[in-house]
């Protein structure tokens, strides 16, 4: 598959670069030229940091422009890698994909929330596969050992999740998945993504249909 | 009250300042100097420092600013402008914030093309129209800042088409155009300028204790028979009553 990755997080870029067997191109700027023949675009909802209103403004403009270009170029699948930090709930709550986002007001958190909002509206409006993957940060194989994070993702878990999402035909739906690695202090539930292990390549096989008939 | 009006040089600004000037101390702001009897300060709403500077010491902020077409400036004004306004409300403990926008920043095509009796408290579905989505992003910023700052009360008044007394449709693109022909119907979200300004005045003067929550949205339009949208909440909560029903346009 031809994957185009919009840069913005060096660590994620490093992981995705060695994403075999796919052809991965990482770019600062999505253009009509480099998006040609792309099977899936992977973009980030957040910046490494966002410390002032203008950074936030430019980030959201960039999300809007990138998604506009995806639509114009008829890209079939877009994965937005977002962050579980957009849920400012009590740590004991069983937050899943069905919960309303509850962002904080710092610019970084706000930028994640607004990026997701733009993605959702494009998803609502245009027929392409749109997958919002909220990941627990840091993405770090050593995070567990540091014993200080209730939410982190191992590199392999991240790559495996992207692989699974790439394999499935989401039939132009908007799907949200939460990802974090298992640990004793795991904060977020990841049942939905775990179930993808058992899915066929057509997600519509796994929805409820009245009387067994497909709608 | 000392009231800061952002984007005062638009089409609605003059109507609003006219009915506020006798009862309130108003500061009008916009990109370009305007002829006014009140205080005027040149402010670019997308400039954080300028907004913070002019907002110090005010009791309320009314945001009338809007930019519809240019992609970059629409984000600068409609989204970042709202962020700057809320940063000011947070920094200077300003309780009363009144935001304005088009109704389709909430009720976009996914509602409007399908539903009737649409109320202002539906989950926003602006779609991707530049004007709609940038205003919706600005509104989301206002919502998050209000939820995270217990002193802020946010009222959002949503409008669409404005008419003057000769039934000419408002907006700069219609300047110089003849009045609309009677009996030709109108968008079911239309209002006279005077009634629109009066609704904002009501929102400014209502006791904050009388607001059910710190986040209230209102649909502001004339009493029209279409049944597409509902202005009931604005009438009940703000005590606002439109004086003009634009009947010449929606009846034969």
C-alpha cells in the first residue's frame, strides 16, 4: 500500500518509516503531486507542542487544507492519529469510543479537539473511509518500565493497530478506535480495537442487522 | 455596563450601537476607523495582544466579527478571533460574553435539508463550508473556555438573513440592489435589523442569574410560519419579541 504520512511527530515518523511491507512517504506538506496514488493518508491531530493562539490557528488551517485536498484527490482512506488526552475525565471512568470528548483549555489539548472536529465534519460530508485512532501517549517501548504512565502505547501495538485498520474496508464509515498498551494501571478500555483482531476484511459483517438482513 | 463590541463596522454594528449607546458605555472596535459618536479603538480581532489590551476593564464583550470567504482570514477572524476573545474573558474575569454567528454553524445541511422545528440546542453539525466550520470551531473554543472558567456566561445568538424596512436583503453583496419582490418567500431564518439588535440588547441586559446555564444558544429570527426552525427559546428566556414578521414576503 502507498501510505502518505503528514509529518508533525518525529517519534511516530520514525516508527512508521519502518512500516513494512508498505511504501511509506513522510512529508511536511501535502500537495496535489505527492498525494497522487496514495492509498491511505495518515495525519496527526496534534502538534509536538502548541504554545500560542497562532500555532493553534495554523494547525487547524492545515488540517482543513489537507482534508480538502484529500477530498479533491479522491483519497479512499484517511487515518487521523489523535490522542486520548482529549478526555479530561476522572481516571476511574470507563472511557470508551462512545464517550463525549472533554478537552482541557490549554492550546495543545484544544488543537487536538478542534482537529478532530474538522475531521468529523469532513467525515460527515464526504464518502471516504475515515478512522480516528486515539492513542495513549507516550508511544514508547520503555514506558511500562518507567512505571509512571497509566496510558502509553508500545511501538508494536501501534504498528499492529495501523496494520489492522489498513486491512479492513470500513465502507466509507467514520470509525473511532482507542489504543493503549495493556498494563496493570491501564486507564482506557480498548475492547473495540481488540475485536478488530477477529474481524474479516469487511466491517459491515460485524454490525447488527434486523432479522439477519443487511440494510 | 462597559461593553466592548468586536467587529462593530459590519452591517449589524450600527444598529446595535444605536440602541445601546444611551444605556451603556460602549467601546466599538474594528479593523478600520468608523464614524461614530462612541469610543472607537482600531482592533484586529485576530491579534491577541490588541484584543487583550482593549478588553481590560469591560463588563461584557459582544462579538459581531465575521469573515466568510478568504480561507486564511476566515480562520483568523472566526476561530482565532474567538480564542482571543475568550483569553480576554479569562484574563480579566469578564463574565458576560455574547457571541454571534450564522445558524448553520449549528444546523448545517445535515439538519436543514431534512428536519423541521430545529432548536438551537442540537449537537452542532456545520459541515465543511468554510464560513460554517470556522464559526463552529470558534464556538467550540468558546464552549471549552466557558466550561473551564466558572465565572464566564456565554450566550450565542445565531442569525442568517437580515432585511431593512424596504425589504432589501442585507449584507454588503446586496448594497444597491432593489428590494425583494413581495410574495416571493424568504429563507426561514430571516429578520429585520432592528429586531436582531434588540435581541442582543436583551442578552446583554438579562440578569446572569436568570440564565438556566452558563452556555446558552439562541436562534434569532422573525415569527415566520415555515416551522423549519424555532425561535421559542430566545423569546422565553430573553423576553425578546420580534416586532416585524416580514409577512409581505411570505404571504401572497
